[in-house]
C-alpha cells in the first residue's frame, strides 16, 4: 500500500448496511466517504432463514456500493456480517452471492468479536478512562467495557430494534406491547451486566442508528444539548403512548426510515438505562465500520483482502 491509497469496510447489519472508505496515510487512516442504506436483511428471519426479498434488497444495496467503490483506486475491502447472518441456515449461500458480486467473502463475526470491533471503532474517541461502549443494532446489542483503547470484557445480547418488533404484533403499539418489550430487554441486560462487573459511575458511550435516532429526537425536543438522559427518555415514552401503530410514530428529528422501529428501539434504550442504572450517555457517530478499519490497519494486514472493483466488467 502506498501513501494516499484507500481501504474500505462494509458492515452488513440486521437493519442497515454501512459503507466506509478511508484514506491511508502514515500507518493510520482518515475517513473520506461514508454512507448507509436501510436494508433490513434480518426481516422475517424468525425461522432461521434469510428471506428471498431481504437477500434481494441486500444485493441491490451492495451493487450500489460497488459502483461507489469503483470511483476509487483498487483497495482492500473488508465485509463483516453480524447478527444478521449468525445462525442463518442459508448464510453460506448468501455469502457466496456477495463474494460473486464484490470478490470478497464476508466475515461472519461472533458477538464478542463484534463488541470488540465496536469498542475499537468508538474507544479511540473517549480517552483513557473506564468506559462502557453500547451498540444497539437491529438484531443484537453489544456491550463492551474497557479502559483506553482496549476492550477488557464484551457481551452480545440478543436484543435488537428489528427483532423486537415481535412484541408489537401486526404493528400494534399499545402500553402493554411496549412494556412487554421493555421487560424482556431489561431481563437480558440485567443478565449481561452481572457478568460484565461494571465499576460504579462508569462513563457510557453509545453508537448505532437506534441511539443516534433517540438522541436526535431528544435534541429536537430540548432545542439543544447532545446526549441521552434517563429522565428525558421517560418523558419521551409517555408521549409515545399517543400513537397506536409503530409505523405512525412521528417526532421532530426522527428520520422517516426509522419510524417503524423507533418504538422497539426506545423500549430497548430505556431497558438498558434501567438495568445498568445509567443516568446519561454520550453518543458517537463512529462504530463497527470504523473498528473494522482500525483492526485492519493496526494489524498491518490491509493488503490481504485486496480486490479490484471497476465501474464496468466486475
């Protein structure tokens, strides 16, 4: 690799796909392009199979990413799949289609490795103190505790804003539905917290679309001040009761493509705050995709998955 060459990461999440392109300089990198698309690869996979419609949405998105990548020099490309593919019976077949399209076989990472990559992507921003990094995704939530740049302990919890739509049958949004999702998530987080052994008063840093969406809504309501606070969450939950369908949820600051999963995501966020006794959280725009590039550059293996992607012919 030479100065000013590029490296790229694709994060195939349960709800969204992310593309990040970084420019390599002097044994480090800086972001030069990023985008995301709502794909919902995990939608309808309760039977342990990726649905045909979801696979088609995913491949269409990846074909678009391929066109974007074609505007850069040949580069190492790293593709990571998380809870979206873990345990799916037809994951290998789908990954083969991705390899045919992009020339790289996706890496299906374990929950603990996902937590480590999230911590690596976010942790470099947060200084040397003890911190808990949280990523609430579509199919799982990653909890990563550490000090400074390295994770000490990580857990992946089967709680996600897309998978928890099951607590809102046929899109119904009532108090009982919300409380069922809240209670189920709280139990899972309490179990995870017991094994993490977090010190009191640990700083909490969040990332991912769910937490960024909640923060944006709270900022619009307050008119200022970033971050998520427990009291604000409770007021937001109270206002959520005015909606009777998940797809009808609307708040200032809420993107249209997050409306249908906002109620389930909000239940998960409040459950996390209650189970771990969190009063406030700062939210980072960095996450798993930054961690993928950090791991690659730090390991000095940025050239091991090189692929030439052109606008035409493959």
